C-alpha cells in the first residue's frame, strides 16, 4: 500500500517533467524558461537539504492541522448524529464555518496572528476540515440497522457502542477520507506559507517564483509529492490496524 502510492507518484512526476522537457524541445525554449534535466538535477543536489527541512516543517503543520480537523469533525458528527433540534443546530453551525473561502479569510488570520506557526496551522485545519465533516456527519447519522437493532432489543445499546459500530462498519470510508484530507491539509499549509508566511516549503516556492527559477519549483514539488505519498500510505496502514483492533473490541462486546 505504501509502496504503491510512492511508485504512482514517481510515474506521475516523471510524466509531468517529461512533458515539460518535450515542450522545451518542441518549441526550442531556453533554459531560463524551462530548465534542462541537468539543471534540475544540479539544483536538486544543491538545495535538497534546505528544501527537505522546509517540507518537514510544512508537513508538521499539516499533520497537526489535520489532527485538529479530525477531532472537530468527529465532535460535530457525534453531537449532530441525532435528528433533533440540537443535532441540526450543530450541523448547520459547522457547515457555516465553510461559508467563506479560506483565501478571503486568510488575510484576517495573518493580520490578527501574524505570519508564524499559528496562522499556518489554522488555515491548514480549515481547508481539510470540510470534507472530513461531511463524511463524519454522514457516517454517524446513518444507523447500522441490523447490528444496532440487536443491541437495542437486548437493552445493551450505549452511545459509545453506537459510535463504535458505525465507525467500524465504515472504517474504509473513514480511512479513505482521512488519507485524502492529508492532501488538503498539506495544500492548506503551503497556501498559507505562499501567501504571507516566513517559513516552510510554500515560502521557498514563493521565493523561487520571484526568482523565476522553475528548477527549484520542480524540486520542491518532488519533495512535497514524495513526502505526502509516504504520509498517506502510513495513514492507510494505520486505518487497517485500527479496524483489526476495533474488530476484536466489537467481538468482545458481542460476547458480553
């Protein structure tokens, strides 16, 4: 699973770079517009340590932002799973958080919090929050009728068990959306860094853009892609492990 994501990224990245080099040759463009393979390789060796540290910094922001989003979405899904006035109010309030595009809100965040770690964290969390929210609310609001009816008929249903059953039966969906939201969290952190931050790979891309150095941007995209592929693969593996562990817990509940 991990290796599949990595080699898929390599294929896509090589196709993209190959298309750029083919465009360069077909239009006879200069190295200033599209650098050659040797220039990309030389630039990569030169800036790899610094850009690797920048990507690690950005990934740490993305991971923390994603964790915050997961807890927020889980809380809203649990509180809003019932078809009551309170549940509907919670869901409507959570949806309204995404009423404005993050690019419009970002300047306000930077003005209030500056261009440091906190503003990047909030923007990353807000960008990956909504897809997590939609999936969590959908999963937690949909009862697993066959299983839940058994516990209800025997008087053993509890809200914790209800949540555990729904999460376990939809673990594949949860794993998929969490792995997918990692891309949005990383994109959110990069957008924040590109707009006004003073650290991270987004900031380095902004500097490279001002310099007109496409080779640095291509190296940055490679490091972002390979890091994100590894992170998503790890999330999928963790999802499988959690499902196995929860499967044992559900079986224990059935025996009690």
